[in-house]
C-alpha cells in the first residue's frame, strides 16, 4: 500500500537542540529512534516521522499507511515541537496528504457526556462516559487527553461547550474554548455500549481532574482526544511498577496479558484502603506498597531495587520493565534499569505521569 506523505518546515533558533529534546522525549515513551540528530527517524504506530536539520530550521516529513495514523503523527510532532519551543513561532504548515480545512474539528476528537460515577476506593473515582465514534479508542494505546469544561460550564443543563477547531497549520485551536486539558488512561473501552471508563485519583480541589471527578454528574459534557502511548510490552520476564496514577494502565494491561505471562507487579498507593482487586495472570503476582506517610516514590523505588531478576538480563528478550510514577522517581528507575541492571535499550521504560508541585502543561507534554 502506498504511503500517505505530508511535509512541513519548522523555523527555530536552535533546531539541533530542539530535535535532541524531541528525540529524548519520544525515546522515554518507548518509541524507536534512528539516525543522528541531523537526520532523525522516529517510528510511530502505523507511520514514521523524519526530521532533517537545516540552517535555522527543521525539515519535517511524515509517512503513514492510513489517514488516522498520518494525522496522529502530525499532531504529535508539531504539538511537541511547539511545546518544547514555547517562545518561538515555528510556523509549521503541513502540505500534502491529510490537509484539513480551517474550522474542522481535530480528527482524534470526540464529544462525550457523563453516564455514571462510582467510587472505586476512597481516593479513586470511575467516571463512565458515553458518545459516538469511540472505535478509535479500542487500541493498545491507552492514554487520552480529556478536555474538561471550566467550573460552572459543561453541566448537563448547560449548552454544549465550544470545542477546538483546526487552524490553517492543522493544529487544534483552543483560543475560544473554556477548557482544561489533562492526560488520563482509559480503564475500559466498551464499544457495544459506546462507553469509556476513566479512573481519577481524587485529592479535593487540588487539580482540575480531581475537581471534575468529584463534581461530575450524568449528562455533564467533556471532550476526549487520542489515543496515544501507554502500551506495556512483554519481553520475557516482565516487571510492571507504578503509583496510583499508573494503576488504571496497570490494571488494564494485566487483564490483556496472556495467561502464561511471567513477572512481578509493584504498586505504591497512599494506604491499604486504596488496594483494588485486580485480575492478573498467575505468574504476575501483585505486591501493594502502602506509603502510610512516606514520601511519594520512596517505597516503589526501594521495592524495584530489591527485585530478584532472572539470569541473563543483558540478552534481548530475557526480561523487560515498565514503570510510571512521579518524575523524579521515574528518572531514578530509568537509571536503575539502564545503568545498574544494563537492560537492553528498548526493553524498559519509566514514564513520568506527574511532577511534584508542577501542573500538567507547565511540564513536558505526553504523546
């Protein structure tokens, strides 16, 4: 099948540094990076992005087999480059396949409404939403961007919020939208009922997501865009580790694993009341790590460092590791997997799902 191709140019004061930052971020999310900085290739699900260094610019080229994959890669590349250079006008305008007219909605966006809300644990709420066109969310990738109406709008009795449209450059325009964007994991996708389950860690009014989950009522509006990232690969004996923010991804991944999967699961939570009943393969035992007042990540890091790994870690396919937690802990875990254990590149990932004291949007974006 012939590839769909689109190209653009991004002007930047330090294009080489921008490419390097983008490469490092994509690698931290488990994507394959090829070539040197001045001639980079990044493989996405269903497509590839090519970034070539030019004087004062980056030449961008994306190839994909399907329109949705092309649009996903365009959004990921342009969105991240713009986020990593917020003070610059990169001037990215895609030309070629997949051009969209101004005023149209992003291809990966769906309107949803709350169907019901249940309390999973004292600090975890499950919001079930319903809508149309949810087929794209039935994928290995588990993360979505939720577009949450600002407080006082978007309730069941209120008019439908103003949703983002595409600019001339093909990027979502949120300038007229009273929406807050946050990244969450789809806990369940039920196409027969046109439903999505999203689990929220609740901590009062401390974050937009927590506020939304605490106040959500049937009929309330929200937007869902995605999916992207989140896949937990299996390579031999697998360690899966995370805190409560990773719990929805871990739970969904365990349910999808084959019965013969082998490894270990470590989950740090606030206290014993936050334990959940998880379905998991017999060879993937789950160990809960209640913090009980300890610093976030402290018990998780110690437990990972104490893991009894199988022999032959340096051999590709023998073992793998996936972790998601606070940024500082994730950084320490990456060093442990890659340097202390010397796991082969591509067999481990430690993602920062949140940053202590920093709201999402003020830190690095997720893909």
